[in-house]
C-alpha cells in the first residue's frame, strides 16, 4: 500500500513539475496567401517572406496536384488529403467529407482541447465550411489588413498555440489583371501581403517567452493562375510555394529537377520558328462574318499542336470555356488532364463532346482536325486518322460575337502550354481523304477546297506581334503575350521529389508533436523535423513514444519497467 502511495505521490510531483506536459513541443502560425504564383513571388518585393525562406525549409516548386480552385486547395491545406477523400471539387463545398477527414485545427482540439487555437480568414468559406467551430476563436474579416491586425492581437495574448490566417488580395488582383510576374497590380498585391506577414512575425518575436515557445511560421498558397483564371492543370496553375521557418529548423530548399529534354520533333512543315503559349498568352482574332456559323453552317477546323501538358485548357475556339454549355466551340483535352484531346460545343442549353486520340501531349507535333456537319456529326481526326464522332444535330447557335482565340479561351482563361501552328478555318465539311492527304502539307491553291478557306494562320513568322492570315481574307490576328522561339525540343521539369499541398497540415501537426494516427489515412507527410526539435535531453517526457505523456512515462522514469533516465 505504501509503495502505491509513493508512486502516486511521485506522479503528482513529476507532472506538476513538467508544465510543458500540457504544452505542445512547438507552436504554429500558418499563413495562407491565396493565388500566389512562385515566379511572381520571385518578381515581387517580399523581404519578409524571403527571410523566412532563407531561415528554414522552403520550396518554390511544390504542387497543387489536384483541382486548382480555392475550395479544394484550402481543403487540402487543412485536411492533408486530396479531393477524392475530402470530396470538395469546387467552391460550392457540396458533398464535403470533413467528418471523416477533419482539418488540422480540429485534430488539435480533439486531442488537446486545452490548447488555444484560432482561425482568421479574409475568404469566409474557409472558416464557414472547413474550420467551423473547431477552433477556439473563428473570425471572418473584410480585408487582409483586418485579418493581420486581428492575428497580431491574438498572438500577443497570454498563451496562443496554433493559428491560421488567410489573406486573399493576390487572388483578387490575379483575376482582375492577370496571374503573371509581369502584372504590376498582381505583384503589388503580393508585396502588400508580405508587409502583413512581417507584422505577424514581429508580433511573435516580441512575445516574452518567444525563445522557449519554438514557433514555426508556415506559409503556403493554394494555387497559381494563368491569364485571369485558375482551375486547370497548367504548370502556372499547379505550381505553388511553401515556407516553414523555426529557430530549430535547418535551412533546406527543395527544387524541381530536369526530367528530360524531349527529342527533336518530327516536323513535316520544317518550322524554323514557333509561337509559344503559356500563362494566358494567346492570339486574338476580331469578330467577322467569315467566322459566324450560327446553328446551320458547316465548318472544319485544323491545327498543329506540340505540348507536354494535357490540362483543362482552350487551344483554339470562340467560347468561354468555364462551362461546356456556354455557346461556342473549343479544342481542349479530356477533363481534367487528358490524355485524350477533345472538342466541345454548346449553345447555352445543349452541348456535345467527343474525344480524339490519347497521348498527343508527348512533345511531338500533331495535327488535330474536327469537321462539323451541323445536322449530323462532328468527326475528330489525329494526324489525318479518324478517331471518333458525336451527334451535334441538337446543338444550336454557336456564335458569341467575340471572334476567335488561339492559346486560351475567348476571355483569356484556360490557357494552354505549348506551341500552335497551321490553324485553318473552313466553311465546309472536309472529306476524310482530303484531311489525310493535307494534314502534314502546307496549304496552297492546289488544295481541292481552297475556295472554302476562310482563315489560315501558319504562325511561322518568327517576329512581330501579328499572326498573318494566309487565306487572303485579311484576318490578321493580334499576338497577346505569346513569344517566338526556335523550334527546339520541349524542356520537361520533374516535380516528383517536391512537396504537395497535403503536406502542409502534417508539417504543422508534427512540429507541435501531435501524434499522426495511421488510421487518419492522410495523403500528406511532414516536411520538417521531429516533434522535439533541438531537444538533446536523454529523458524526454514521452518516453514510450505514444504521443501522450502519462503515468506509463512516469513509471519509465522511475525504472519500474527496467528503464531510467540518467
């Protein structure tokens, strides 16, 4: 009986003397900055983020390897799983599965309800949908400045442990003026967010116990963008940055590698120069009766493509590609990332879709053709070979009054990455034999349907800002951002060894020594450190490594199980 009393007394002394037993091994300030492309981050003035990235773990080559929209992106950053598990596929948050895959703040509150947590967001759906009531303090703000000021106040409180802060201004600017390292308003928005990051970091460092609290500042973005939109699969939309800074972390920067430089493409046209499209670049054609097809006019479109990214893009077309029902037609890839190319057309109420050959995003030149018989079928051909057809007789008026666009949709969104050449627009259905014969030959008066050619853009000029119309009809296109280069093989980056968005919340939890249960079935993994960074004590409190400081650990300290600390 006396022995038992002594053990219990020892337990009381042990745990009362370890005030840190109820405290995390580290604390986390997680800052989410919406819609920041890493190349724009490099171009903007960001001294505070630069300092964080130079003082710990960082990467400009992380990926959103899922759906590049805010709802799915912030769900990944909070829950550590992809859309196939959290079920968020857009910004409606319908059918979400946070009950099975909760966010990192809810994980903390479930295991350690005594810890103080907060979530302050400029974009309210993060709190309203993902966080809910799972943090001690939840606040939506009307501006990034208000969010930062609220965070500074909370950080200055008595005993904060984990906080998430969301800043949205770069995403606003990107949608307004373009997600581009050349857009001054976009870069200014990023720089302004950097100033707010500096204020929050300064508030941490001014805490009386800062040196003992082991704060991690974890900064990430949910997606990039291309043109004035995001949601596709281009590199500009998927590539993101992550930075984790703590006094106990070693400096580490993770970069992408070169996967391969593609082989010289077989090019039957002998192109010396090509027009490159990326990040919202396009060729814009003014509206003209030659391109109006209404609900009855047959037509055929041909184009040459070289790309390595089979994303949800618009190669050539006249429609707003945000919905397949929107009026117009477009060449794209099978949603969301191929491998087959496709054609879509819609009239506002009806749509038709058909897929061409798979694997055309292979770094080689391919000719893609679609003929449109308006009271019958559209037929798709790859390199002159028939692939598939679909009934389009129920689809009505395709005219939208906005001309045509190459390299992005008519609004400048859903931009492709790669090169285009030999774009041809005919006002008839070309015969299969003609398509096969001419798919790899330059167009001339010898073509049997030359009289029906309404526009022909070889895109081989090599200089200037105008795409010449070789049909003789004078439909010159305006080159908007696309650049000329030698017809060199494509350069492919390898992202296989770089982080993903789903790694962010696991990094925060690991820093706080929150045990990550395999039963959670998360997709991410911690990017940094152990749960006791820098602790060289031979006797950590959690001796048995179960993530919980308990009487069992006391018994180990006392040597009851044959172990002791010396």
